[in-house]
């Protein structure tokens, strides 16, 4: 069945004031960069969950060989986007969940998560950056129901924290670099 990838790109970016998914970095929007990294990885199926500014998101990635799922409940929090993605991908051997606001995420990082799962047989392989264990992360099918039961703004990090005995990790220091404020974006563009 293979491994699926879910790219979460539905949020409203309230702290930023504009949809972060449509900000550009190195000539591409963040949503397109995120989708391309997933497509270039060993993942067999890529689902991008959109919500806020859905039509613009479709224009950005509609030409790519992936599934676009519109989460009409995106305002209820990230958990609804995780559910929407899982509904499209539930028959897979596992899934990688990633955000689109980590601009340095590459196919190589996603592949390392999957390779680590195959070597360790751990049900979760999380990225580590700073003191965080989080996404992007791989989840085996045994955790799909728990992921689907998240509520409101609970993200996959809660599942990672709930099962320390099932977690392997991959270092991804640049995962700490994300875009939440206008200053974050200015710093990102200036420093690269």
C-alpha cells in the first residue's frame, strides 16, 4: 500500500495577517514547496489539506500529481485538517504529517523519517529541533484512530508525547525555523 504524506495547509495564519502558505521563499510559495518536497520523497500518495484561501491554494498546486482536500471546518483547528487528510489516505502503511511553514523541509528529511521507521519498527518517528519532538513525523496505521480523535488545535505533537516508548527520532535542526509572523518571513528572506 505504501506510505502517504499529508501536507497541512488550511490555517488562517492569524498572527501573520496573510495566509502564510502563499508567502514566497526562493521563488515558490510555501505551499508549493511543501507539496514538491512530499512529491519528491518516497511517499506513494500526497494529500494537501487546504481551507483558508482554498481557491488560491488550488491555483498554486492544482497542476501537481497530488490530491487536494478542502477542509471546510479549518477554523475549528488543526485537528480537523489532520482528520480530513487521514480520510483520504487511511489505507496506507503509514503516513508522514508535515506543515507547510517549515521552509527547509526537504524530501531527504521525509525519506529519513520513513527509513528510520523501517529500521526501528517504531510506530512514530518524530523530528527533533531544539527541545521539540514534533512534525514532520511518521505515524504507523495503529495510530490513525488516535490522530483522528484529536480535537480543536491539538496537533500530532500530543500523540508523540503520549507514546514515548513508540517514538524514534530524526534530527532536523532547521525544523525550528517556521513562519508565524511578518518578522519571521522578513528574517527568512533576508538570511537566505
